């Protein structure tokens, strides 16, 4: 889960109207998960999600959605690196084929 830090005036300003603020839901799991990206336990958990029979039920839960969002946030830089690598590859092919036909 991502850590959310509300503004400090939200916590200590008792004169503020509650309607002006936003609700905060805090969920805690009773089962401990290894959240380190690439750890064997983390990979096993993701494989178990993929292999479960009732995918529509498990992926509709709030906890699993938050867990997957957190995992994607940890590995998002890999996707950006692959995108830059692919764009460089396309640029290189485009430049090299233009020189061959000119």
C-alpha cells in the first residue's frame, strides 16, 4: 500500500468543517506479504493470483487492487526504460534505412 500523508491542518484544526475534508480509509491485512519487488514470495503471490480459478472475484477486491497498484508503482521505471529503448531502436532503424536508399 502507498503511504498517504494528510495535511497537518486536517489532523489538528478542530474548527474546520468536516464536510470540507476528504475521507480516509485505512486497510490492514492480517497476513504478512513480502512487498520487495522481485522477491520469491512476491513472485509466488502474483503467480497465485494469475493461476486462481475465480479471477473476476479476486481482482475486484480493494485489497488486491491496491496491492497490484503498489507493485506496478515499484516497477514502473522498467516500463519507461523499455519504452525509451524501443524508441531508440525505431529511430536507429529509420535513420539506417534512409541512408541505404539515398
